[in-house]
C-alpha cells in the first residue's frame, strides 16, 4: 500500500504525476471540506508537500500523528513551523539552488533588454515605425556598474554573468568576507552608484 502524502498546493503537472505514481496524494486545496479530509486521513498521512505560499503550522503538524517529513517545493522555509517539526523529529527538506541559474539568467536578460531597448525595438518594428526612420540606439552594458542587493547564491550567479559582460559589480546586504566585489553598507548610496540595480 502506498504511503499517503498531503499536498497543500498545486505543483507543476509533471511533478504531480510523478508524486501520484509513487504515493496516494490528497490534494487539500481541491477538497470541498479540507478540515474533514484532514480528519479522515490524519492517521495515514506520513508526508506533506508544501510550497512557499502554503503555511505548515504547528496546529497542522500536531494534527498528523504519523507525519515523518515535510517536503518544501521552494528554497525558503519561512512558511513552516520549524520548531514544531523539530520537536516531533519531523524531517524538513527544501530545494535550495533549484532556481539560482534561472533567476540569474532572467536578471541578466532584463539588464540587456533595458540597455539595448529590446522590447521597445520589437514594438518599433511591429507597428511599422522603422519605415519612418531609425530607432534611437540603446547602450552597452560593458563598463557599467551592476549593484546587487544580497550576495547569496543568486547574487553571486548574477555577478558572474555581469562579469562576463565586463560590468563592474558592487553589492549591498550582509557583508561577505569571501567576495572581492566592492561592498556598500548603505543601499541608497549603492543604488545611486549603480547603472543597473
């Protein structure tokens, strides 16, 4: 018999399929009466799958006597009552780093789109303005200053990408001794010194 997992929120369709191929899954957000569903299955539930927007409270943890693990499909775990989980010996997992590269890629894409006026240029062509003359040029990112707030995994990944475009990196947030970028204690001062924030 498959173990019973309580899914607090929707995952991507393929993730839900994979989960349901191995476990009996209760989709709590689809239950007409979530409280009744919890009461019905409370003794069978051994795991919770949560996302950053679904709270895993002390009350919920206490209501599931056979709970063994809380799997967070996100980096942060602020929505989980860690003290209550620890008191019961419940394992809490998350997915650190899963979106680091994608987030850094998007940050660089936004920098390039802004500097090179990509969205504006696309519209310029689509509405036929190019027939009336050239569109003003964008600017190069080379030599510009990228101000990064926070030099954790994502901040470092953004910095690495910006360095590849010959940008100067400055940062604000907790000071990191293992980082050679110029540190700014004051966010407003850093923002004023940045070409891209």
